[in-house]
C-alpha cells in the first residue's frame, strides 16, 4: 500500500458552543481525500496546543482528553494494519467505516443468484438457450439445499463465503447429491460466476476461489462407425415415426448440427456457397457463432424427402423434428432394432459428423472446427476422437517412406 495517511487533531474555532468552548476534531487525510469528525470533547481555546495537537497541562481533564486522542491514533494504525492484512486498498470510506464502527450493508447470496437467473431468463432466445437457464436454476436449488444441509440457514452473507465454503459445497455435491466429477465441477463453475459478479461490483474484496482448483475429466464421447451408420440407413422400419427419427438423426450425422439447430433450420439457412453448391449457413443457438456447412448428398436427400411435409410449411422449417426427449426415446428403440450396442442420443450424431464422417475421411481438424461453429480448436478436439483407422492410414504412409529409404540404404551398403 503506497497511499499516504495523515492524521491531525485540532480545536475547531468555527464550531464554538454557547460557552465559548471549542470542539476537538479528528481530521484524516488519505491521498488528498479528507474525512473529519468531532470527538464530542470541548476545550477552552487557551488550553489547546496547536503545535502538539493536544491539550496542555497534566490535569485530570488533560490526561482524559489526551488519552482519547492517543487511543484514536493507535486505532488509526490498527486499521492500516487490518487493511494490509485483508488485502484491501487504503481508501477514505473503508477507514471511516472501520474507525466509526459502521457496518456495511449485508449482502446475501441468494438474492444475487436469483437476480442473475432473472436476467438470464430475460435473455433466453436471444443470448442464452433454455438449457442454460435450466442449469443455473438447478445450481441455485443445489446452493439453497447446501446452505440448509451445512449451516441450517436459508441464506448467507457473501462475506462469509471462503475457501472452506467452496470445498464443502463440492463435497456436498459429490456425496449428498451423488454428482459425478464433471457434473460437480460444472455446478461449482456456475457458482463461481456468481462470486465473480460480487467481485466485479466490489461487494467482495477477496476471491474465495483464489486457491481452488477443479479439473474436468475427459469423457470418451460415443460416435457411430461407418458400419453402424450404414446399418442405420439400410434398415427398413414398419413405424413411420421411427423412420422419421432415423432420417433426422442421419441428417445430423452428415451436417454436424445440434438438435436445437436442426429444429430451427429454415429455407433461409440454405444458401449457395463459394463453390456454387448448396451450403447450410446458420448461427448456432448455443454460442451464436456462425456455422457454414456444405450439404452432402445424404443430407440433401433427407431434406428433399420431407420438403412437402405440412408441418414444415406451417412452421417455416425444413425438417419435422419431434421434441428432444421423444427423439432420444425413439433413438434407443432404433439402436436396439439395428443391433447398435450404444446409448444412442441425438448429440451422438454431432460427434459422428466430427469423427467418422469428416476427420476419418481426411478433412482437416481446422475445417471441422469451423463447420461445427467452435471458437477454438481445443473444443473440437473433445468431439473429434481420432480413429484407429485414421492412425493406421497415416502410419502406412510413414511406413512406406521408411521402407523406401531402407531399400535405398541397403543397396548402397550391399546388404
């Protein structure tokens, strides 16, 4: 702390009372900003020493007043030490509050969290997806339940949130709520955002997350192989509903679009690309980043197949997609019928596009990342598991190169 603190005691002549006595004032100056207040003690003008900033003499009155001034001086020094220890910058308001024992207005956690969620709700559809709001609402519920479980309270002053609070909250999520590692980390991450709001507004001076570290474990993402995609496409379904679900899932496998983006797809999103062929041009609902995807023949075929569906014309969409919950329920049935021993969900289609359809067929990861609408390559790497087939093909090229070099070396060395 480089701030300059100046303390001065003086008898204020302009505030003399009816008996001509002067009030003794305390003046505190920090970096040019001044705060002064009365000690509520009065003195005869002749008894005050301007040079020493104290009362003259050794009378009982003088000792009493000077002891009060010494106590105030010591308290000022203590406050400086306290601010240094707490990591709080020296400022006149903080000094004033601590010196006079003024407690700042208590800020409670739950109203701050609730207000954050209200703002998210207002922005659903423009900046946030409904799923984002749902996750924060669940995080708020877990936070309330934790406060009851740990402290038997319905709310808490944010100043009481420290490192121990964070670690106990994580313990609660893992044990009482039975959350898996990545789920617990995500809830803590949501809570961290609320703490960052408090820090940004100056409501907190110390970050309780400063020494906290949590690591997301990499999840092996499921995807379909070429054989499984083929099995899916060749299967003839008696149920028209299962056929519809299969077709839309395959459409996603060949475009990489997430469920919500398929649902929102309209004819306006189909444009002519730089090559003169049809492309999908759409901003992702989740991140609002742009995705440009050339239409592969399979995806085009499925679009044509459902182009005359009345539902599409009524809603102005391209595909008559069901709710995400129903899609996933039917996909489980489709997996059983097709002999696919995987927990089939709609999002697996996006993983399949990143791996089997694109990367394993030699499409560079940078291109895949752009089509998926990712803002950085690291995100794509989570989706894009490099297949053994691709590794084998790449290594075959290297083996051939080494074999050629070995034959050349052998001839030159007469082996």
